[in-house]
C-alpha cells in the first residue's frame, strides 16, 4: 500500500502528529524527572498518578463525546486548548524562581484536553481504514511515531538540561499549527453518530460503556495491554530516575554519558531500531500466524525490559533494550490491528476511549513504580516487571484468540 493510496485523514493525522510528537518527545519523557527534581520523588509520583487518573476519567467522557458529535469539531477545540496549555507552561519557566504550581496546573489542563480529544482521533483512523489495510496502516503509523520520538529524544538529550524554555517555545508553536492543519485538511465523513437514549447525560454515558465492559474478550485485551505497556512506560519513570541517581558516567570520545543522557540514548536506540526494522519485521510477521507472532514478541519484550529495569552497565542496557524493542516490533502491529477489528462500527469512539484505559493504566502502574522503587531493590523491581508482562501476555492472548474471539469471528463472517 503506497503513500498515495492512504486516505487523506490518515495522511493528515500522521504528518501533523509527526511534527507535534517530535517536539513533545523532547520534554514529556522528562516530566517525572522534572517534578522529582523541583519538588520530591513522592510528590512527583503522587502528582503524576493523579494526572493519570484524571486523564482516564476525561478520556471516557471524550469517547462518548466523539460518538455523539462531529469528531473534527472535537479535535479542533481540544487542539487549540492544548496549545494554550503549552503556552502557559512555557511562560511559567521564565521567572528565575519557576512557577512550578502554575506549570503543574497547566500540565493537568493539558492532560484533560488531550485526553478529551484522543478518542476522536483514534475513531477517525478506524473510520478511514478497513480490516484488510489496517495492519499496514498501523505499522506505518508506528514507524512514524518512533521516528518522531527519536528526533524528540535527541533534542531532549541535547537541550533539556539547559534549554527547557526553548524546547517549550517550540512545543507551543507546533501545537498551534496542528489545529490549523486539522481545520484545513481533515475530513469528518462519519455520519452514524450515537443517539442519546437517556435524558440524564451521566446515565447515558455509563450505559454507553456498559456494552464495552460486558465484552469480556475486549476487556481482557485492554487489561493485558495495560500490564504489558507498564514495562515500556517505566523507562521514563522509575528506570529514568534510577539511572539519574545510580548510573556511573562513562566517557566515549570525550563525550560524557551520565544517567539522564543514558536515558535519552535508550529512548533514541529504541526509536531508531523501530525506524530501521519496522517494515522488515512486519514482512516476517506476515509469514507466521498471529498467535505465534504475539507470543514470540511478548516473550522477547518481557525479557528485555525485565533486565533493563535493574541493569546499570551501559552495554547490558543497550543489548537488552534492543531485545525489548524487537519484541515490541513483533507483537505491537498485530495486537493493534486485531484489537481494532474487535470494535463495533457504531461505537468506535467509546471503544477507543475504553481501550485507552490500557495507556492510562500502564502510565499509572509506571508512575507508581517511582514510589515502589523507593522501597524495593532494583532486582526485585525486575521480577515485578517480568511478572506484569507475563500476566499481560496471558490476558491478551486469550482475549484475541480465545473461544469468545473465535465465536465473534464466525459471527462476523456469517453476517
């Protein structure tokens, strides 16, 4: 499937997200470190956990809104609000005594607005694809996401410590361009909006999600993905803080690599591997069964992150980060495509919002590792991380390929 054959909405989303993510990835991975440095570890952990809970609740509301109202309008409103939040965060960094409370408040508002608009964007992507081309679209999207994040990680590693203000100015500018691009090129072609069935909006929202919660196979996939992603998300929370404190600096060609730079290097390595290997591995996974691909990928992924969680030697970190990334490349496009295929046509916004519980839940677990890591030694944290991935693998596999999944597939074929 060539670039010219992709629907316009997919192109707009991928291009706009590429530039926005390239800049945001230069600062967002350092938020745990930023708040831990400016306040304290426990404060940072509790604050970031609260933002995850807020984001999840707002995300559910966003899914309902995206099924009830034009998705383009939802995206435009939330995108403009995102830009305003970044502007406030940028201004709060300029005083000699940083306005940390103002920054934290704007960060919470950003979590709210971005969580409100995210389901609409996911729903538009599913609207614009078919089961036949969905895996290819997700593979390309995954590649672009990681390319942009690699650029962002490189910017963050070089500029974060001494040029925070400049990075946030860049983020404000790019986030302002996004809604302009959406307004000009994004098409909202979906017409089958969900009808309001109850006078009380809260009752209508809860009833809307009751169907998703009753879909046990989908719930298993979401819960399993939560545990799996927690390992990856911990890289920029617990692992990042541990490296900043414990990693012994190494010098390569006169260039000193300390803990923060090692974290940036791991992020860059992960993303560059994705950029270089995505399509090669995707062709390989086309030749094996989906069940086999999921299991092999998650086994490799879990092993890699279990070791990275406690390792302090630079070459061990690099090697097992590589192993974890290869596992991610094998399992992720398969899981994304199969999960999207499970979603009913008229509830794409709500199901997408519910599926985002995996990201919110994983973020919550990852943030909590900051607190847990204050009481457990790193090797115990490795055991904990490996156990999470094992539980997640069992849930995802049974959800995607269990008896209820097979029954759903037969019903879709007959219909």
